[in-house]
C-alpha cells in the first residue's frame, strides 16, 4: 500500500503545471489546485501517506497559501505524533 501511495503522489507532482511556488523569471508558475487538494485529502485519509510525502514535498510545493498552511498543520501534527484527520488538522489550524 505504501508503494502505491508513493507512486500516486510522485505521479501527481510530475503532472504538467505542478511546480514549487515562487516567481520564475517574473512569471507566475503553473498550478493545479485539484492536485494539491488531492494530496492534502490523501494525507488526512491514509495514515501511511505523510511518512512518504514528507520526504518528497514541503509547504512551498503548494501554490495556494491556504494549502501551504494546511500542509504545515499536517506536518506539525506528524512531528508531535498526533493523529492526522480533518478534526485534528482543523484544530491545529485554529491554534
């Protein structure tokens, strides 16, 4: 299962339009918000996903600021060995 999660995440991040955030030559980088949402959703649904994803992407890999904040909350929970689900992530964001 972990191999499937890792493969799916890597495939999503390789899709055209997914780049780390930042300005490249004064142009806005391409973005695929649906892929970002899919990654965040998978992190809240699959317990093993964060241990795989944490080695591949960081907060700046997300284009949308809100997605960066959600991912940072997920990482924070992971580092504190807390469960990661919609409720714990929401609570972490309120903090």
